[in-house]
C-alpha cells in the first residue's frame, strides 16, 4: 500500500491508497518541532492500528523542517517503502510556467497534477487552508500561477487580536448576509466575504485565460465552510492533494 503525507502549516493529512482507491485517512496537527522518532511513534500507531503494510511513501511539505524529519522517519521506520518527496528533480509531469519555479509549493503542484488528471484543462483549484490558494492550470496541464489570500482562520485571528470587542467565532453560515449581532456580522464577512473574494478572482482569471475553465475545484480543510456560497466552484475534492501525490509517486517508481 502507498502512504501519502501532505504536511501543511496547520494540519498534516495522511492517506493510504491501494491502487487508486483511498482506504484510510487521518488528520493530525502539524508540530514543526516533532522529531523523526516522535513522528515514527505517531505514524506507527495510526498505520498498525489498521493493519497497513507499506510499499511506498509520497510526501509533500510546506514546512521544510517537518518535511526533513518525516523523510528521516520514513528511512528509519519504513526502510523498504520507496519514498518520493516533491522537490526539484522529481518527475511531476507539470511544467511550471512561472517566474521562479522553485517558489511553487509542493501542495500546489500536487493539486495541479490531480485536477488536470480528473478534469483536464484549463481549470482552477481553490485550496482553503491556512491561506486561500487559487491556482491556474492551462489546457495542456501547465501550472500558470495564481493568487493567495489570508485564510479564514487567519482573518478571524487578526480581527480578534486587533479589535478589543471582537472575539473568535464559530465558522458557520449566519442566518442572513445582513448580520443582526456582532457574531453574525463577523460570520457574514468571513463566509460570504470569502466566497465573494473567490468568485471575483476566478472570474477575473477566466477573463485573462480567454476561456471558460473546465472545472473550478475546491479542496482544503476549510472548504466546507464556504463552498456552498461560491457561485463559481464546480467541484469539491477533499483529497485532491493526496491524489496528486499518488499520481506523482506512480510517475517516479
């Protein structure tokens, strides 16, 4: 079986694939200070509990220190599992048509691979995580770049830290766009405001592309909070990054 590991700034998502089928998945908090041995204990507890026998590991990390420790852990605890980490020199099948290809995050590359494999191009991915990342894939599968915005939780934390009378709120859709109290006003701005931001960027990207995207694919841990209010999102793929990792592993083994 193949273990795919997507290390984000806030959470780390693990999934086990048998062929193209996702069999098990877990979401844990990303601890940038965790050592290889601490990670080994965590991974073994999850995998052994479900009787997983690994033949390979595919890794994407936006936290370099944590990525290095997971790589050490894999070599120490799973020496027979072929490790593929998205990094320069790895075959992804994606041409990075941006100014500095080294700036492209591995999660963005994995999303591009999976979205193009699933829907063709041109298409757009919207990853609702620590930041909201919108990425653009050409009709031939090239990564063209995109746009970043502060994620929903970052925006709430910033408001709570700067405004004395504003506190952190539950991330749910309010009863109306026009909030009737402080909590609803914040929820409206976060939910409907983020949706409007995504819709506005996607429409402007479509104009620059000069073509209607085949799909606008949402993913990321915070996607369920917003996507029902997004007019331009056409598909929701919660495991998009993991499927991209699976495809990249296949291309390198």
